């Protein structure tokens, strides 16, 4: 892993916050040598049927940071989520920090800008975010260096973020008994996802891996932390030496059976805007429902 500045001697404090409504895990990651922290993959609550936005999940993160006297420096999005809404602007307004995502957000914005008929006023250059990460880019949280790994396949803008001995994998991987994320969204690709997973699994065996989602397969309790070694040995989709061809065949067949995520329509519109809710011409919050486009 010479191309990435891996530092297994640094062990950040990681606190997980599970959102039952979307099976999402958000994280507060603290530099062990300072009061600086980052948030990874925050959640904004939505009652989709009622069209009502609330912030209970985000307030848990905010309250924890305030109670501990921490300084929020980064709000990281591992990708444009299709199953929950980001609370990044709400958190940034309360605590500050910079919002970052992978540079290929521009491809996602171009694709879904057309699907949602956003018009020329919707900027497709990633300018809604404070930072656009390229593969290998580094940043600091206090004295702790983090870096971004480009891991497309689930979406073209997926990034894994590594801070010390902790890697936040987004939807690139699930727990060993959960396998991997789908690859059939626009811009997704099963072969590319396999290659990205192998890239993650080339990190040191002891690297802690933190999931963005868990669904408790076979009725087990919700879990979100594993290691590279455990994934290599036991992941049901890619572990034990499964080949690229085997993975592509399985992933393609499996994806064809999956329904669209319940919150995909609001999530994409909000998350490609860095968590901002789109508005109509009078400035009123409004979401669109494209017909027969997804």
C-alpha cells in the first residue's frame, strides 16, 4: 500500500450512531491526540409520506460533539447515498466544518440532473461541496491525517476514507455475512465494484472496517465493525478467493431481483446537492418524482 499513507499506529476514537429507519450507521471520528473530529455519513430524518423533514439523528451527533467539547473539522460523504438523506448542511450550520465528497460527484450530478430534469440552474461541477477528493488525497482532522481511496462500482463517486487504523467503507462492503452493495444504479458496474473491493482488502489485515449499512441478516443483532482479515476470509460475496467472474455473475443476477430503495427519489435529489433540499421558483422546498426514469 505504498501509494497510500497508511498509519496503523494511530487509533482514532470511533463512535457509531445507528439509524433504524434507514439501517444507516453514522460515525464521529476523533483524533486521539486532540479535540478535533470528523463526521462520516450523517442522516437527515424524513417522513416521506408526509413530506416532513426533522433532525433527530443529526442532533444526536451534534449533542455528542458539544458535550465532549470537540471541534468538528470535516463532514465526510462516502458517496451520494440512495437510501437516506444527508444532514451535512444542518450539521455544518450548527458546528462548522467542511463538507467533502469524491470528485466524481460531477458524473453523478450530470446523470441525475438529467433524470430529474433539473435545468441549467443546477450546477453540475460539485461546487455545492467544500472539497472534492481525488484518489489518494489527504486531509487532517486535528493532528490525524486521513486519506481518500477511490472505490467506484456501487456508484462512480464512491470513496473509502481511512484515518489511522480505521477505514470507513461506505457501501463498498457490508459485514462478512452481508456481502456487498448492489451495482446496478446508473454509473454502477459489478466488475468495477469487485476491483474496488480488492483494493480495500489490500489494506493491512488488522485495519478496522466500518460499514455504512447493516441489515442484521438471518436475524442477528446489528453490527458495523469488522477487519480486512475477516472480510477476506469470510465475506459471502468476495471472500475465500472468489473470482471476478464469479462475483460479476452473482452480483448481476442478484441485482436484477432487488427493488429500488424506498427513499431513492428524495435521497438523490438532496444528496447530489450536498444535503440541501431543492426549491421551486418561489424558493419553497420541493422534490420531484420522475416517472419511468429510474
